[in-house]
């Protein structure tokens, strides 16, 4: 993949984008396809999924049988490079040392950012998710509605390739006809969950996921996405034809050398480069956004991680898409006489109102799944089924003691075993500590694949206790001040987790499961996932309709510096019960269209 060095940076870019993940990649794609000259800056190295993905390797071929290490915190085969909860030379701090007051920050220093690592669940926010304050009396409303994003959701789903189904569930909006790809068939555990959940009035549906279950329609979709733009249509059609449909080789977290699973480098940056309008600058650690005499953004200052020198790049528009908290960090470090507390921070809200998915989990062993015939499910796409929030009417009627809904991701199947996969079989067989040799083999044949796990992920409204700021003392290896996080779960989130636990256990009880523990309803703080651990954190530069109470407007432009645009999760006023990535891309496409209009009119 062609890249440039600091000495090759041009002086006449229309837009410079900091970050190459979902938001940055989508911005780059939309802008370059429409003729804008763009530079994408990435803090990590180039990563090419076609060359660097170990799709067909088994766990026994890797060191430590592919178990996690400090360098590979999700296992040897995870496609993350120079990434993790902790990165040498790039610390962050927490204001509190109390348990569950810690925030865990995952960084992804590589081309494509977090799109290389994520589970690719791609759910639309529903209409209610834009009205948190109006409907629930807490947090903030978005300055836009679902109707504003609906056409952009369609565009992103057609471009990326999303499988799923339209089921008519309240606050789970439909995609337009001909947009979604067909979902894969459910596995035995998912079908069993669906059967018994239905008896409780709970639906188990195909999840929406960014994986090609069939080839994209390269003769139809480009014209819908780029009407009247023959060059863009040709480039996109070529890229769509280069992507193969999934043949269920290995876990998508490894990356995808055939292009079936979405990542930014394959779907966004590869066609953007073909336009001739894109440069990519890797290993660029951005320090700050700079201003001109008129108070507009003129570019960014950065450190080249290869030679350690300081550089500057100029552009008419600056886009921060570095991930929500990295963009916040850059903004807070961009101090000047005009903005002594950080660029575009006249409201004092930069860093405020971070939210994340409210999560807990529950698993059980299912006797009905014992002694299944031997079959391989290692190659299936992973997350295939989910339970959407089913109590919207109860919420509206005020019959629940917490705001916000949640979903379950259903996990089941007989994948390639890990080192600890046989743990507990002796206990299930009633001979704990005595199962060896022939008995252990018999237990493995009986019990392997008979467990089901539910992972609940719920909505969180903004509050005053969850925010980031610059640490007054700690700096990274390049001398840039780091973030210090403040985090506290409110009673609303704890009540939601108690409900999650009880609901998950109820489904398992209906299935006749063997449950190892009681649902944690009395002290949900014990089981709630730590802030940041779901890697869904958003906020820190929220959008709104008032410059005094928000950082960006409905177009993700900062109120104070209108040619500074945010294209990651930072503008989110809240976390819905849906994963944020699809909404990040839809917002980025919408913001890019507005930037193009401003460029054409000469307003920037």
C-alpha cells in the first residue's frame, strides 16, 4: 500500500484526517471519491490484512498455543498490532484507585485502527436512542433524529456489506429493501435459545454484522452510492469485485485476507487511494491542532515516530477521528491564547460526558446440547444471534426502575479448543478431580460445546462523574500530556445490570440449564464490566444545539472552530444499547458531505 514520509507531505490538502479507523476511513473515502485532496495521518504503522492475517493456522501452531501475552492481549492470532489496554511509552491514569472507578482505555496503533479488531456487530441506533432526555429525563438529546441518519445508514451498509434481517422490533429500525445481505443459519445453541426465549416473549434474531455472506452487487450498488460520478462507480465496483464472500475460515478478530470481513483499509482506504486524491502518513503522533490569525484551524503538529522530529501539516479542514478519547486528548493539548483550556473548549465540555456500554455476562451448561455429533463450528462467523431489547413498552409506561435498554449477544458452538477448554468436565460428570485418560475423553465428547454464554450490553446516559482531563504531571514518551480518567457507575447502570442478570438467568432456567451461580442482583457492582472494557466508549466532545452546553453541532463541526470536524465517537451524547461503529460511519459520511459543500462554496 503506497504511503508517504514527512518530507513528501504536500502543502495544498483540502482536508487532513487524524486517524484511519471507521470514522477516519469513511471520511477519507467520501471526500476523495468526490475530488477532495486528503491526507490521512495514522499514529501506528501500515497494516495490510491481505498479507498479515493468519487465517488458516490452528492454535497449536502458535507460541503458547495462541494464548494472550502482553504484546498480544487478545491472543497471538488477534490482528492487533502495537495495541492494547497498556502500550509501552503511552500511559494514561485514573483519578481514583477504587475498584470499578477505573477506566480501561484500549488503543489501536495501526492502519485501520479498531476496525481490525472489533467484533463487527453493526446495529443502527433506533429513533428512541436520539431522545434520551425527552423520553427518559436524563442525559441529553441528540440535535438530529433517526430520520437524519437513515439514508446514511443505508449507504454505509451497502458499502461495507452488512448481513442481517428486518424483523419489525420496536426501536430496531429496518434497513431499506435490498440493502442487507442474508444472515447465516443459526447454530444448535442459538436455535435452542430462540425456542425457549420465545416462550417468554423474547425474540432471538440474526445479529447484523459487517461480513459478506455473498458477493456484493458490483453492477448495482456503486450507481446507488455515487450517482452521476462515473469514476467513483468504477473504482468502487472494482473494489467490491475484489472482496470474496466469507467461507468461514477462522475467527474474524484475526483479520481477513480475502476481504469478506470489513476493515477500513480494505473497504475505505483501498478505493480512496485509487482516486489519486489520498496520501497516507503512518507513524505520525499528533500533538495539537494549530490555529491561524482568524481563529480557524490551519493544520496539525505531529511527531514522526521514526525519526523523533516535529513536523506540521496544513489543510483547509482538520478532521479528528483518532478514537473519541484520543481526539479529546489532542483537543485538550491544543492550547492557545484564544483557547487556553484546549481548542474549541469555550463551553468547558471537552472531555466531559464519556459513556460506554453497560455490560455483564452469564453462562450455563445446557444438558440438551450434550453428546452432539462431532462437527466443526470453528469457522463460523462468531456472533450470529442476539436478543434485542424487548421491554420498550414497559419503559414507556414507567414500569421499570432504570432507564435505557440492553441487548444480549448469544455465544455458543464447538470451536477449536483452547488450552483451558476441558476445565470443569470432571465436575459436570460428578467426579471432580478424578477424570483422566479414557474418562476425560468421554467427558469431552459429552460436554464440549454444551455451554451457552450471554453477553449483555446496555444503554448509558451521560453524567457528571465520567470524564477525562489532562494529567497535570504524567506525559508520554514524546512529552505529550496524557489523559486522566474519572469514572463512576450511577445507580441507573447498576439497576440495569441487576435486571440483565435476572433476565439472563431466567432464560437459562427455562432451558433447563445447569447454572453455576445465582444471578447477581443484590450487588451488581460485582459483575458489571469495568468502564472501557467493552471498547465502546464515546463522548467527550458531545454534539448539541447550543454552543454553551456542547462542543459540536449537528454536522460534527466544533462550534468555536467551524473547520475543525470530529469523525469518531466523541460527538455521541450517549451510548445506546447498540454498538457504536455503524453510527460513527453514518455520522462521518454525513459530515463529509457537509465538508464537501463547504469546500465547494469556499466557506473554509
